[in-house]
């Protein structure tokens, strides 16, 4: 009797592992398509920050470049990443890389 109860409890415990909730993890700057479409060459760095927000990543080795990175890992889905890199020359936006 006790063996069958213990066996049943072990089986329930093992089978419940597949029903564990996995949380969605989002990191970085939220990048929406309308935000990136507002960017154009000739904008100042302040204008870019007004549109895109403050970047989460700042690379001190490339002071003329701002990188906006957004990653999402759904609980049961595939990892995805979006990047928008703004390159400046003389204080003005020269190039936008996606």
C-alpha cells in the first residue's frame, strides 16, 4: 500500500515538471518599427535620443556610435534580437544600421 502511494507521488512529481511556467524575458531598449522609421541622416545625437530613448549599452571605445539592442526570450519560444546602430560624424547622424 505504502509503496504504491510513494510510487504514485513520484510519478506525479516527475510528470508535473513538463507543466512548469517559463517566464518571458525581455532586455534592452524597446525598438518599435515606427521609432526606427523616424530616424534620418543629419539628426543630432539629442534628436536620436528623443526618438529612441537612452541606450542601454554605451561602448566607450566608439564614442561616435550608439547601439540600441532589444532581446526577447519567450518562455516556450525562440530567442530573437533587434539592433539599431546609429553612427555619428561631427555630431550628426551619418548612418543607420539595422
